[in-house]
C-alpha cells in the first residue's frame, strides 16, 4: 500500500464512519477501485484506522462524557450485545465477508431501500427520548442488538444504530448522538481484537500507512461529525437512501459486471 492510497482510505473512513452509508463498505469499494489486493494487511488497516474517527468523536464529546455520566449506563448496555455477537462472528466476517465487493454492494442497495421504508414508518412516530439522558437501558440493549447487523459490510454501523434508536422512540438527533458515542467502545474493542488476532500480518511496513490513515481519518471525521449534526436538525435520511441505491447499482454495473 502506498501513502497516497492510505491517505485516500483515511479520507473515506473519516467521512463515512458516522454517516449511514457504511465506512467499511466504502473502503472495500474504494480499495477495489484503487486495485489494492484484498489481503489480511488491508483488512486490518481498514479496521484499525477507524480509531482516528473514534478519537475525533471522543474529542468532540469529552465534556458530555465527563458531565453526563448517566449516559455511560445505556452505552455499556448497548455495547454488550454488539461485542458478544461481534466476537462470536469475528472469524467468519473477516474470512468470508470483509473484502467481498458483491456482498457490500447488495447490502448498500438493500439498506437504501430499507432507509426509505423506515423513513415512511417514522413519519407516524413521536419521539419519547429527546436527550441522551432519557435513553433507557432496555432501549440501549435493543440498539446494541440492532447495531450488530452491521457486521455485514455495507450495512453501516451508524445506520443500524440510528434507525434502531429512532424506531424505538429516540429523536433523530438523540439517535445520531448516541450512535456517535456508542462507536467509541465498539471501534476500540474491534480494533484491539483485530490487532491481537492479526499480529502475524503486522510489520514495519504496516505502521506508517496506519499512522497516516488514522491521522487523516481523525481530521475528516471532526469536520463530518459537526456538519452531520447540523444536517439532522432539519433533514431526513432520504438523500442517503438514494445515494446508497445508486452507488450499489453503479458499482455493480460499471465495476463488478465487467
């Protein structure tokens, strides 16, 4: 992997990690376009540089985490089911799903269709939890279970957690903010597990691309999170649904079909 490729993937990660369009899915598609071989090196790189985006959220929400400690309990409750399912499915996901462009394209397309249907359902819903402090433990557990579907590349961790939250009573902005915060323990755990499991594939050539990719992801994520929070205050996720569907169709037609 060249440093230019690491920078490009870092930008993709930082922009897509917290949007409901699947960061892992986009990195798989972009690495395919860049003709980067789907090796264990690349798979580990794609997971580890997510830490850059997570650090950005921690930086932006440090005050919330320190002053609103009541939020910690639902975060822990949501983290548990996701971590258990992720740990059990880790080997299968990395061996058969991660790096699979066709599965990613299908998940992106079906996810876009699901977005549209869910937005129609949400028109008839009145949110009950309008702040992070009002999220209950049962709601958090359901969000954690819903988020676990995102082990499939292309589904999107952000989308799974946000839409599950909205369907069970969280306001749009509260669901988005909870998704941001929930990413911190989830991605730290995922990256740590992958580093431990992937020690045989990590060498000196791995370190510099990871550092560059992580730094770029941090900067782009900082900007993306701020803009996304402003967006959800007055907009739905319909544009993301359309984007996912057209991306899936376009990538299949122009890249995978040929």
